[in-house]
């Protein structure tokens, strides 16, 4: 003890096996107060201060502390499990690769909160797709009490916890600021966009300085093994060896791995993947009904008129598809609403020279439009909604249709709000709030397909269908996800004898997409679309077919291509996607 | 540890009373209080307002709050009160119970809209948009930000104290002056950090007269009646030990205590660090050793079986690449770029380009390596940090 030589200031005791640091600022503060006779604190506050520290104390290294700070949040067992593993086994650097809808955001929030509660993390950067920024901010604040802000201006970056879009972050002037900051933690959502190491995004990520890092993606491997390698290289370079070694050890061909057990072992050290249907996590069912409607005679007349118009133009243009694209949407718009057709026709005629013969044809079509008094689909929608008597989300491709439906619903006494890409973040949030509250229906265009959570709603009406099955799946994913308490009812409205019927047939019957596992679909589509996008193929079919029989035949063959790719993927199943089955015997 | 609503209530009430706030209403589930200027400054984050008050000498208007400790009980109490009121005076239309507090100056807005506003503004920290006239309702439970803020305010408010033990009544009548021994008491927080973390509190006291050190000083203090007032007949002993020496003594004592602890956690952390560094070093050393930096797998390396598929054809991903001057990979990329941009006259130009690019890439790689290494050490390296939560002079008999 140092009682004997009180003036001896240096440490005579042995050193600790770890660096020891004393903060001595209190001594000066106390001394100055003694000299000046104040200012002194209240004894009650002194005791309260110590009591506060005691309650907040982290007594041990490896128990999750943050739950007591989170009122009203009950994470699911797989989420707690994931958090524990990342915190205590993976030292905070991991890929969270749960399947869609299992709550990766919650897992990331838990991990972040735990680190913050322990005082290990204070400066955080969260990069997500632009459409999800507000949602992340809201969730972090309300569920986790984390003071996150959405990045808006240059000074936003100063905040301790910032949520921004990756695109904004990597641009000047933000880029340099970010590259010069030491972040305690970086979280990236939709990290599969980083699968290609030659992109600016990847290079940017590589250069950011960070202590802890989480990559969130539902599809860590979409096509080939190097994608996985690249992702892991971001987190822990060298974990899987150098690329050459990786290839030699683990890759037979782009998509076929070897030494799978060993690979799985290595993967499980940096990646966690929970699957639906595993464990107590149960998803509710999907009830899909295809509602076939007969167009009214006036609507049919318009459809026929448009079809022949478009086909003639195609012939005249010599079969050149690219010049036709705006016209081709006309046919789809007819199946949606006359408003949509009208808007396109008007825009078209504006671009034409005054003496063009097309104008006459357009006015013919407009005459057909005027003849239409009712919208068959809208009426059916009202009927469906009245029967369900609950909240419902209606998807449509066309803004004109959206406007029309809003009006129509209002005239029929149904509360509805719109949601579209053009709205700024604040307005989108506002619309969501209204829908959550007293409004019964929300009519959304494609922007509603991305990212937002609608678990409180379990009815969905596809007023018209996008031709890309992935988009349909995304729409459904808004409603059918973890947290959804009820079975989900999906109504697909289609019009008989039109192109829509064929599309729906393709999606539903041929590729059975409504039953399909997520992650399967986008792989299939990526491969199909190597030659040309599925939408283009469909357009071609539509334009080049002579008659209905022709269409049917061509659709059939398209369906078969999809099926064969599906089989291919299923066969590879045990290979690549099986790799991601990290629980079964791998870890 | 956590705090029950009861404990939270006791804590918050003590704090409010210590700061002379005016308690208007209280129940086991809530408290309605008009803050004192001191509390207002600490809790409401209105530095500009208070600056204005000081400069202009305007009368200060402090804010009022209803802090709710037990939301469920509070809700029930409100509903019960409403029910009673409704029975007593059936002609009065009952209030929408949800958002309006007990006394509320806000106009009767449409309930749904107000709910949305509440939710909407719930994201931003409570700004005093509503001014001192209204009473803000807040839930204060363990883990809420308001409570953490009060914790912080209490800690700051009580960080330095100077207290004297008050005599029991008996002794006051004694004529002989009582002798007081000066003690320095410090509450230390010890943080054991690596990629994980643990904490301990040590409240130590040292006599400035004898140099004796006592642990769990708080227990000794609790038994005594302490006050900032000097008692009568007090004779304060002069300190033999200077403050800084006392501080140093406490630090050595603490260090000795810490020495007795188990540091296997640090060893494990060091092992983890070493393992990770090993992986990292092997990787980067191999990469930097090669002449062409291995940023891309070219068809040249013998082991690049994967490359056969991805690099024979013009690499598909290239389409997406924007101009990256720095880390442009070698090999196929440069050739393609060369073809696309300017027809190269001589072969040597292309070679020079390649060489230059290689150097740039190496530098980038090295930088990456160093950064990653530093990051890793920052993350894993075990360390112990000691800070003082609060300290004070205690004059005890």
C-alpha cells in the first residue's frame, strides 16, 4: 500500500496484463472547487448519480443487456439467437442472410442496441435503398429508442446515428467526408448490390473505416460463388483465402461448389441464414384468387381498336420493337382503365406532326374511350372491398388509374389514399399513417412495391399485373411477411380474352409463382433474362402473334423455358443454395 | 439490473425535489410537475431560450410535464375517473381519453388527426413547440430516453460535493468542539473492454489525515447524516495528504484490486485478435507479394479455374462500372479500356500503363491492409479504462 510514502506519485505496483488508463480530470475539478468554495452539487443528486450508474452497469461479458432497455419489443427466438451469435461468436462482423420477411432489421437493431448500451458503439452509419430510409429511421427510433436521423443536408452526417442511401453516400461531396470518418459500426441493407467488386459501391465500402459491420441481404448468392466471396471479403478479407485459393478449394464451376462441408464451416463463421418454415417461425397462408372479368362491350371495342392500331404500327415500323414500346403499353392500359389509355394517347398525339394520319386513328380510339361509361374492374373491386370489410391494398401500374380509383372510391363512400413514387419521404410517411389509421384502402403504384411494411393489412388486390413476376412477388411481400397475423388474400383481376389473361395464366399456371419460394424466383428470372428481359419477350409475343391461338402457343413455350430453368435451379439446389443451409450439419 | 416503475418513480421524484421543482400532482403511476429553472435547463434542451432570458432579464417560464411511470395503471386510472365524471354529470360529453392529459390547454382537435400528429412527431425529440402553457405527457420507464437523460442530469448535478456530517442532537449540546476528519470519496467506474465489455463500480474513500483507504465507502456514508452546512462547534482537521496524492493512492489501491481479478477474458480477446490478424496478414502478404495485384482473377493464374467462365467473354459486370481511377483492376479490364478509348500505337505504351496501374493498385492494397489491421486492433485489443463518476470531500466525525 502507498500509505507509507504518500508523496510517491508513480505506480510502484506491478502492471496489469492489459493497458490500464485512468481518467484524472476529476482531480482538477475537485481542486478548483475546493479553492473557490463551490459550486457544489446536491448530496441527493450524488446518490442518484451513483444509483443510475449501478442500474446501467453491464456486469458480464456475454449476456444480452439491451432487452431491459427495450419496452414493448419481443424479439422472436431466431432473432435473439442471431443477435447472440453475432455479438459473442462473430465479434460484430457478419452477414445476416435471413430469407425475406424474417426480420433482419430487428436483428440488426438488437445488435446495434446491445453495442450502444455497452458503450462500444456510438458513431453509426446505415446505408439502405433510398425508399427504405424513413422506415429504418422510424423503426430504430420507435422500437429501439436509437436516435437515428435520415440524412438530408450536409450537416446531417455529424449526427451519431445516420441513415442514408448508398447512392447519396458514395457521391461527392459526401464521399470524402465519410471516408474520413471512423465509424464504430456500419450497417448495409440489400447488400447483395455489393456482390460485384468492380462497382463503385463495392470500392467505396471497402475504403470506409469501421469497427463493426453488418451486411443484410436475403439473397447473398444469386448467381455464382464469386459473389459470396466478394461479400465476405468486405467483412473479413482472407476468411475464405485469396480468390485463387477460394476457387481452387471450393469452386468447380461458377455455380457448383466443392468441399461443401468445409465451405459451410467457413461460411457459418461469418454468415447467419434463417429460413422460413424452420423452427417455430410460421408464415401464414396465401390465398390467391384469380378474378376473371368480362369487359363491357364498349371496353371490348376499345381493346380491339387499340390492338389493331398497335399491330398496324408494328407492321409499319417493320417489326422494330424499340420504337413501339410506348404503344405497346396501350393494350395493357386498356385492361386497367380508360384513363390510363387516354393519357398515353394524348401524350402520343402531342408528339406527332400536325398532319400525321395517326392522329385520326387516335381520335377514333378516343371516341371509343368516351363511349365507356363504367369500369368493370373498378366495380368488381368495390364489390370485393365491401365483402371483406377490412383494410385492403390495391396495386396498379398506372398513375391515371390510381387517380381514377381515388375518385371512384370517394364517390362511393370508401376512404382511400394514394401512394406513389413521386411523393417525397414525408408525404409517403403521412399516407402510410393515414392508411394505418382510419383509411380503409390504399392505392399504390410501383413505389409501394418496395420496402414498406403492411403487415397490418391482409387483403391485396392486383388491379393490373406487372409483367415481371419479381415485381408481383415484391408486391405480395409487402403484406405477406413476418408479423402478419392472418392469412393473406390476394385477388388478381384479369380481363378475359385479353393479353392480361395470358399473362396471368403464365404466372399462375405455368410457373406457379404464387406458391414459389422466394429466392427461387429471382434466380430463375436472372437466368432467363440473360438474353432479353421477360417483358420484352412478352411484348414480342403480343405483337407478332396473328391470333389468340398463336399467343397461347408462344406463351406455352415461354412457360416451358421457365420451367426448365426452374428444374435446373432445383437440381443445383443442394449445391449453391444448399450452401446457405448453414444450420443443417454445417456449423 | 433494471428498475421497476415504483423505483423509477422514487428516483424521478427525488430528482425533482432535489431541484426544487413544484409537484402539482402525484400518484404511484405518474407525477405532474412544473420544473424549476435549474431542472428546465437540464432537461428541456432550450439553451437559446435561457440565453435570451439571461440577456433580457425577462421572467422565465418553465415547462411542465406529466411523467408516467406505469402506463397501464395510469390509463386505467384515467378511464375510471372519466367513467365517474360521466356518471356524475351525464350531460357533459366525455373527453376522448387517449391523448388529452389531465389538465390540457390544447384545443379539442379531431382525435384521429391528433393521434397521427402524436405518432408523426413521436419520431423527433420532444420539442417545446407547445410552450410552457401546456403540459407534455411522457412515459418514463426504464430504457426510455427521458429517464436516461434524468440519469445524466443527476450525475452531472451531483458530480462534486462537499459535505459535513451533522451531529446527533445529543452531541450538539456538548461544549467541546467536535473533531472532523476530512475524507476524499470517489466512485470509480471500471470498464473492461475488448470486442466485448464488462463494467464494475468501486466506491473508495481515503482519509486525508491518516491515508487510510476504505472500500464500499458508500455504505459508511449511508449511516451518517450529511449536509453541505458547516455544523457549529466544528473543527476541521487539516489535511496531511494533498488531494493529488490522495487520488494517486486511490488509483494504486484500485490497481491492486484489479490485479487480483481474472484476465482470461483478455487472453481470449488477444487470441481472437491474433487469429484474425493472422488471417489478415496471410492474405495481404500473399496478395502484395505478387506482381500483379490480385484484385481480379485473370485467366493467367494457374489456379484460376473459376476465371475460365467469367473472363473469356467480355465480363458482363463491366457494363455497370463507372469510372474508378484508383482501384481499376488489371488484366482484361485494361485491355478492354485500351481498345475502347484510343487505339494504342505501340505495345510498350500498354505495358507502361499496366505497370503504372499495378503500382497504384499496390498502394491502394497496402493502405487497405493497414487500415484493416488498425481497425482490427481497435476492435479487439483488450484494455481497462477507469473513470470517476462522482467525487467529493466528506467531513466525518
